[in-house]
C-alpha cells in the first residue's frame, strides 16, 4: 500500500510503503521523504530553486520489533507464535499427545507452536480465512459466529484437551465497540469449549480489556477449576489485549456440600471407597465396596471428588 502526498513543487513529498504481514501487523517497509525547500535570492524572497532532500528509503520502522524479526528468522508465520509459547510456559497448557483446537488460527503461528508441543497429538485450526497447510495440522474454514462452523468442529474433533482462541474482531478504533466484539468472539470460543473440551481440559481466550471483562471471567470461572489472566510479554506494550485462561474444565454432576445416597462399588488405591455418580468418581473415606451410604461432597476436582459419609 502506498500513500503519497504531493501537492505541488516545494511541498514536502512523503512516500510510505506499508506491508500487511498478518491480520495484526502492518509494517512500514519503506519511508521516502523528499524535502524540497525554497531558496531565495535574499532580497525579494522569491524562490530561486530547490536545494535539499532527505532520503530515508528502506528504513525499517515500528512494528518490526524483536518478536517480528524473531518470527521471520525462526520460520513462524506470525509474531503471535511467541504469545502462545509464553502462555504455555506460564499456564502449562500443551502436553505431548494432546488434542488442541485453535480458533482464529490464520495465518498459523499458534498452529506451528501447538504442533511442536503437542507432538503425536492432534492440532486443528479454524479460521474464516484460508490457512496455508502446515505439517500435522488439520484445518477447518468457517466463521465461528455461525452454528454450522461450531457443529463441524464437534463432528470432526470429538473431544479436545485444549481450546485456544486468538480471534480478533476487525478493528474500528472505537474502544468500547472493539472490546465488546472481542468479548463476543471469546464467548463463541467458550461455546466451542462447552461442546468439545474434556473434563480437566483448558481454555484460552484473547480479549481486549474493558467493562464486560469481569462478567466473562465469572462465566468461565463457573465452568473451570480456576481462571487466571495472562499478559504475555510478546503482546505489544501499547495493546489492551490479555488472555483469560480457564484451567481444568469442571463437568462434575455434584457440587461441594451436596448430600446424597450412593452405593460403594470399589476400593481406591488409598483404601477409600469409590462411588460413581453418572460417570463421575467420588472417593468416600471409611467405606467398603458393597455398602449403601449417605454422603456429603467435600471437594470437587475436574475428574474426581471427595466425600464423607454422614450416617
Ligand atoms: C490475530 S489473528 C490470529 C493469529 C494466529 N493466532 C497466529 O498465530 O497466526 C486473528 C484471527 O481471527 C480470525 N477471526 C476473527 N473473527 C473470526 C470469526 N468470527 N471466525 C473465524 N475466525 C475469525 C481472523 O480471520 C484472524 O485470522
């Protein structure tokens, strides 16, 4: 993209070449300034000619920062790749063998990192834009705000260990609107997580900070063991973006304090009795297989919980 301004002789002429390198990065690849200055004969002030110009052609300007350059050197498709590396290093998200779904995945920096770290696992990228193929990565093209796309993910993937969303709205520059749209996209990711995320699985969503952030965080907190906020170093200093990380999806059919009658069906390694509520495992102290007991649920984890007998 070239923007030029040249009204007539003796006006400064500025030529800027912008390169759109990814959905988020617009980079000034060259800036050429010719400064034409009038000279006068020193008596009547009339112009005699042009005597100076300045050429900054080829200078790399802001945007080509440390992470941008690193991504180019290391073969990542976007500087965002480092955000996922830092999120994973901070919040322990990706393990070898995991199934990872990446929403808003184009051009694919996060997919490259996920494929490296979930080696032998399965990585699926979804975006409304085309994603150039990446080894060991599957892609789905579609708009996440449409039910069809969400249904397709459920059908294709089944169950996942991690749902990531780096989705970003088209920016309007109006802060509250951009914030609201980012929250809307994060909620689409939460919907996908409700469909595909295994018990104990994690969710990461990008949002722009703002007034609806607390409500979103509370809604995620209801369905996960805990939520944390992470601002990776690779997010630009001036950016209001942050990532909400929901750790440990909770699907337990019981809550702390619930009282119920159960049958003890087995004995755990530690000697506690085991009761099943739907498919959920409760360890019940001081019980034995074959007993029918009333219990109170004391602690609920994503994959199992603890209870005490109350009779
Ligand atoms: C910041 S970029 C993602 C960069 C990516 N994480 C990477 O590392 O290369 C945001 C992406 O979200 C996608 N996106 C935004 N809204 C979307 C929607 N409703 N459905 C699907 N993709 C969407 C955009 O097309 C864009 O590719």
